[in-house]
C-alpha cells in the first residue's frame, strides 16, 4: 500500500521532521507556568523507526504534539516535510502528514462502528466511496484486523489490543508520512505487546512510513528501534543507536530509566570479571554469550 503522494514529502533529501531549539512553556506568565521542553533540537529521517524515551514528565508527549500542530512552539522551530508547523497554511494539512495515536485509543473513537471510525479521515479528504472503502479495508488488514469481522462492530466492543490496532488503522487510512504512537503498549499483556510491536515493524517495512514510538520501557526500545532519543526534564539528554544508549546504563538510571534485562545481566557479569560482550539487546544474544562463557570459549 503506497503513501498518499499528494500529501507526502516532496523534498526527499530533507529530514521528514526537523526540530530546532524548541522550547515549549505551558501557561506562560501565570503562577502555573511550566517549561516542558527546553531548547530541544532533533532530526528524524524519512522511514526511520525512532524510539522517544524518557521518564514520566520528561516532555515526550509535548514534543510529539508539535509534529502535527496540536501544539505550537513557544520559541524555536519545527518543520515537517520542509514546512514550518507554525505556518497557518502548512498547519491545515499536517494531519495528512503526521498521524498521532494517543495512549488511550478509546478516547479517539467517536463513530458507531469500526469501519466508520477508520473511514472518517478519508471521507474528510473528499475521496470517492470506492476509494474510502479500499483505504479502510487496506488499513484494517495492515493493522492486523479482519474488515469483515470487525468492520461493523462498535469499537468499544474490541479488546484492548484490538482497540490499539483500530486506532492505528484510522491513521493508516490517511497514508501519512509519519506515524507517532504515545505509549501504544501500555496496559497490554506480554503477548499483546509483542504482537503490536511486530505489527508496527511490518507497517514500517511495507509502507516505508516513519515511526516515532514514545515509551518509557527500554525493553521495547531494544526490540525494534533503529535510534533512540532520550528526554530528561524537558531536555534532549542523548541520542544514538540502542547499543550505544544502553552502554550508558548508569546515566539512564539517574534519569529514572533502566536498560533491558539481558543488557543488565551482561553488565553485571562483565563487572564481576567475566569476559562477556556488553551492549546486549535480546535474550537470544544473552544466551549465546552465556553459552560461550560456560564452554570456556
């Protein structure tokens, strides 16, 4: 399923999202003034899978809400597909370029059936009935839902995991350049988390869409992310590949984060004098290192 070329990024050489010295202050000039983001600069490449990590209150959700114009910078600049999000004309079409799935997807549903909810965006794009039908069915399948089985159901009858998928389908039907998800696995059981994460990777591979994944779970970061940006108290604390980020375990812990369990185990074995490789991301890698250690190789 291709992206909507009419609404895509024409300037392929540019980052799909560029954040320059972004500061955001809530309730400025009042006793409730809070600086949520402080001079943040970040570039996100087209087709990238970026994990945006940080403890609660670090500014992750505030940052992402600038990407589709829900929030405007107090100072600094955010561009999407080369267009300044503060520009009124550009702001009118941001919802076609950046799709945002909130942490509680049930708050995004407002139609009586799953089909109608997913169809809301395409209908408002002025597409024909056949085009809407094709987009809805395609988006539901890509999100891992059978259009025949769930299309006429109320979205509130779905399980937690299926609600997340239906909410994602509503964004996929727009064929946006960017899919941003705020803690999408929150409240799901381990199997549901794995299924959703695998589905996201399939979506990125099949569509070439840029995925921004907000999480405080470093286990999830290690599974899929190509690059990690860590926020701490509104500032960008570090960016890099997962192995690079997890090598700074002590700094992460000081920020209220942790490293994946396999990484922590290898770090402890290395600290105890065992010749094991650090920067481990998965259970499989950890098992291989432990097997080498036990065999004396």
